[in-house]
């Protein structure tokens, strides 16, 4: 075997690396994501907004971590994603990149940083990639965002689309509602998905859409669909980490499954700490310097 063909065989083997549970410790790239669609491998994605949480997910083997604008509610105390700024996304995306070694990090373009047109989108996405080191950028919208996606992809920026319940449009939707119900809305969603793919995106999030529509889109597209409230037939599934790990207070959407009870764990630990300080149990002898 020549050195070149050996290198090619190795490269092909590397490309076949499983997204979850694979041996490779190099960063996941959009080529790996494309290979997973080809081989039918399903994969998980979680959000993260800080270095430490991201490092836990990275070491657990989560192949794609999204620094989503859900940071607005989950991290910054806003009541929606609408007030999130590019500066906030930049700071937290850089932290997540620093906290991870293997995961592909996707940074979100917040409301008002791409809707004005392709040039604005490219300016925002360029800052996100250059100043933080994220490997890809996400934005909301189908046909309405196709020109933006096209220009960013042409500039060499991998793009993840986002369709269905796009939370930056919450004021236009009149609340957080399932999208794509009924024939007309479903057909528009399919057109949007094709527009995102044709513009060059490497993946598309489908949020809160009927399972049947998500299944149709997943079968029709060559790029993977990432479902959140879109049923079991998407190529990948994403959850907001504070929802999935039980840190978010109050009622959660029905598509969330809680994998942990962090809020109760932290509450109990904080109370124990407080009681031990008040009673003098903490600090004990082993916690003191002499
Ligand atoms: O911002 C975000 O976290 C998202 C996910 C819900 C997909 O867009």
C-alpha cells in the first residue's frame, strides 16, 4: 500500500468514527456529522453555557454542544431569548470552547444579529468564529434566512439551521406553540427545510413540530435533523441542559425528559452547608491551616 493510499484509508476510518462513544479524541467536525447521516448513526446534542458544565458533557462523550441563546433564561436571568446579545454569546461560547476538547461547539446567532441581511449575518458569524473558536454557527429561519446561510457557508462557516418553534419569534407566534400543524404549515416547514439544506447548512434543528412532519423532513434531507420535541425519527436529539438535568424550575415542555434532579441536589447541599456553618460543624479541623 502506498503512503498516500494508507493515509486515505486512515482518513476514511477516522471519518467513520462514531460520534458518541468513538475512540478518536480530536474535535468532531461537520464531516463527521455528514458521515453519521450516511451511516444512519443517531447522536445526542446538549446545550452548555460555561466551561465546567461543557467539560462534563465533553468527557461524557456528547459530540455536539450548542451554546444556545437559551442562555438568556437558563444562565442570564432574562425571560426569553430575545434580549440576548452577541457580546454575551461571544463570552460564553469562548468559555465552552475552552472547557472542551472533543465536541463540535456550535454558537448561536442571537436575535437582531442576522435578520437585516446576509452582510450583517456574515459580520456576526465571523466574530463568533474568530473570537471564540466555535466550529459552527446556528441561526433561526428557513426560506427567510436562506440568503444569510448561503453567504456564511460561502465564507467557510459551517451553519446549523433551526426551524419550527424558533423562540426568537415568540412575539410573532404569540407564545411558545407547536409549529407545522395542518397541511399548509407542514408544507411550508418542508420547503423551509429544503431551503436551509440548499443554502448549504450541515444540519437543521426541528423544534416543537409534529412527529409526522419531522419524519418526512428527515427522510427527505441529506443533512441530519436535530429534534427537540420533534419525535423519535430525527437523526439527532437535543435538549437544553438545565431542563434535562433538572435545574430549571417550574413546568417544563412535554418533550423534556429529566435525567437528573440537580435543583433538589443543590438545594439540599446548600441547606446542609448553611446548617453546618450556623452550628459550627463546618469548618472542621481538617479544613484549617496551621
Ligand atoms: O438556543 C438553544 O438552546 C436552542 C435549542 C433549544 C435547540 O436553540
